[in-house]
C-alpha cells in the first residue's frame, strides 16, 4: 500500500494513500449489489440488471462515492498503521483523484496524539497523610448515631433551634399569593437551613397555635426569576412544636444500632475500626492523586490538541446528562431546575477536561515506556473482577468489551501502580 505522512503542525498533518484497483473493484461490486435491488429497467426483473447494463445507462462513475465509502474504513486503518501515527479525532477526507482504471488517491487531514516527554514518575514524594483516629472522632460518630435514633416528642414550650415545627404556610408578594409558596402540615427542623434565609430564625420562640408573618428576601440567584431578589411575606400557622428526645447511650442502644455488638464498648471499638479503615482508604486515594499529579507536572506535552479537550468536555457532559436521565431527569428539565444552560454546563466541564486529557496522555506514555505484557489470564481476571463489581454475568462483560479495551485498561492500572508503589510520604 502506497502511504505518505506529511506533518504540517505540531500535532497535525496530511496522510496520503491509494485505493488499489483491486479494492476499487471490491467497492464497486458491493455498491452495485446495494443499488441494483431497487433498479427498474424494462426487460429485466427487479434486482436482475447486469452491471454492464447499469454502466451503459448511468456510467460506472455513479458508483464511485458509494464504492469509496465501502472500502475507506479498512484502508484508512491500514494507512495509519503503515504511517505509524495515532489519530485522536475523525479525519477530514479529500479525494485527490478518481481516474477510471487507475488507483484512486485519497488524502486525510489528521490530528495525531501529541508527543509526551516523561519526567520522573517513580520514587516521588508526597505530603504525609494523617491516618490517626481520635477519641473525639469516635464520640462524634457515636453522637451522630444517637441523633439518628432520636424521637420527636411534642413540647408545650416555645420552639428552639433544633426543634421541629409542623406548619401551614403561604407566601405573598405585594399581597398576592405566588405559585409554589404554599404548604400544609409541613415538618420543618429549625436551624436546618432548608428554607429561604431568615425564614427559620423567625419561627424560633413560637408555640403551637401561633399565627406568624415571616418577612424574607429571596436570594438574587433564586431559580424563579420573578422572585429573585424580591421581598415576600409568608403567613404561617404553627400546629405543633416537637423536640428531639435522645436515647441513652448504653448497651441496649448499642444493640439497637448494630446487631453485631453486645455492649457500648464494643460499638465504640467497631466505630474506631471503621474510621481507621475509612481514613486509610482516603489516605491511599490522596497519595495516588498527589503522585499522579506530580508525574503529570514532571512530564512535557509541547502542545495539547484542542479537539482532545473538546471531546473530553462532551464526554463528561454526556455521561453527566445520561446519569440524570437514569434518574428520570431530562436535559431540558435539568437546565430548568438548576437555572443553567448547556453553555454553562460546557464551561463547568472545561475546567477539568484539560487536566484529565493530560493525565491520560502521561499514563499512556508510562504504559509505552514500561512495555507491560497482558496475558489471556489477565484479561479473564479483569472480566471476572468487573462482573463481580457490577453484579453482571462474565459473558455479558465479555460481549460488551473487546480484548483490546480490556488490555488497555489493565495496562493503565499497572501504569498507575508503577507511580504509586514507589511513592514516599514526607517524614
């Protein structure tokens, strides 16, 4: 195959290659087989028109575009392999010549993967991570469990922060009730900051049976534009005031919270063990993140193709919106309830996209430098691990992911391991 790669810029160039007469014929035959099924020519049954007759009537050139589309993907892949380049975006294809009886000449404007010059990525030093668990942290966690087991009991005295009031309310702007500002028998914990700023504070000191006018100013960034920054009055009726009644911290409490323990002392020991494990996991994650960040900083990427950052932004956006869709929230609904636009979301993902692209490029460069080998056993182990992780059948994972994809992921993990396993924490 005749192939030529001519570099034009730092990360782009023109790939020129030929379509041989054998491939042209293969494409023409496939293209004709597609169109002949719909041809109506007097004297011939539908789909039975000879190709020679078609050429006489329409000219062989009528099949050229379809023929090229048939063979182009295979030939383009062969051309980039022969040229030894790694495209990072769809090419712009141009037809230079399509002379009958001659090989066709095709050019492709290609953006390629940038060169990465690795710096130090082993024996890096990162900040010391705190893995200690104090008695105060154990007591704080225990107090949270106690709060979660609290019961609400009606009180006759005035409401305080932390109490729950059961209220009816209706909001008015310029003495006119506004949409979405009404609720009945609503349980509101004072101090939870779940209502508009200033609302909950004005209910402190109220009792059951009180009628109160609560004056507030909506935040400037409030999602309902007609209320943003506006003053409003809520007419509130307090039906009940309830206080939290905390359970005693004793052995019975411990057994209620965790059926695997018998005493409060055992519960505290278990809490401490869980906090230790959590801090250890957090420390390992922080070390990995810091080490990878250093490896990326130590590397040199002369110029990052814009198309790679653009594609990463849209990949992130699509993944985010897909997750929203899985929760029953369409993109239109998300933009509506968040008060944002597609452009806002694009800008949000731009911030991290460049960093993620650089990180992936550096890790891929480490994969190449380390020359990792992946066996069939490694691939099967990865399939089994993914099946267990996502509660899927191994066969489903195998059908969804090719060996090349699995091998790539394995090598990327090994590259990260190569960075992390030699890292040192500061003394």
